[in-house]
C-alpha cells in the first residue's frame, strides 16, 4: 500500500478547502449586495427597510413575499417610498399619509389597497381612481389625504421632502430593494428566490 507523502497531503487538503470555499453560500459584495455611498444609520431607517414605490409593478409582486422574507430573516421590515420624480413624489405622499396616521408601517392588506389604487389602468376615469385612493383610508377609519387640512398637508409635504432628500443620498435607482443597517443595499436581481434574499439580509444584519 502506498502512503501519501506529507507535501501531497497538504496539497490535497488545500484543494479540498478551496473547493469547499467555492461552494460557500456567503453573500458576495457586488453580487448579492453593495455598500451605500454613505452610512445612513440614524436617519430614521429601520434595520431592514424595503425601498419601493407604489407605482412599481415589481414592488407590488414583492409585497407578497415580504412576510416570507421577514420570517426567514427573523427581522421586521420597515418601508421607505423612493422619490425618483414627480410621479413617485405623488405616490410617496399617498403612502406616507397612511404611515403617519398609523404611526407604523401599513399591514399587508392596506399595502395591497394602496398598490391597487395607485396602479389602476390608464383608462380608469380620474373620479374612480380618486375614490379608490380615498376608500383605502376611509374604510379603515383614517382621513383621506384629499381631505387634509392645512396643517396636515404641511406635515405630509415636509415628510415627503425629507424622504426625497434621503432618496438622493441612497443613490438607489431601481426598486424594489432592501437597505440593511443603513449601510448596505441588497441586490434583489442577485438572488434566485425570497429565501436567498432573507439569507443575505440575515448575513448583513450581523456584518
């Protein structure tokens, strides 16, 4: 019987170690996540924050996976409505009117109503769109933003202006995505399913 020499044993051990590393599921910077251009800790973001827009079809689809991602990552997920342009600004006002009244992130059903109202077809009459937007609030005993008084409107505008500035600082130009600890952006396209997104979030929470 031939014995493996010590140098050969070390070489084989190294190769096996490298093979194990190559199969590692540890998220890679540049593939599964990137660092934000500046540290936004202390800017009012939750440890895990979904960055989204009510006018985004992909964000509507992601909404169905939020409970799964939250459970697998063992983390609550806050929300930040991105402000890209005037259209996104209007949608952000619609969202923050809900969040500010609830003093919390709207639940799943409320979010679906907000998405559905904002994403009605272009052929839908304006009156019907306005009614759907208002009903999302009044059906829950909240004040429709269309009925805000001067003070409420001013507070809402100030909040959206704040978020608009924060949006610019993130440099995020594609949603949905997730910001973790105000430092990292999850690259959703770098994951094959919600469970993998949750794994990356868990990893970044400990980083």
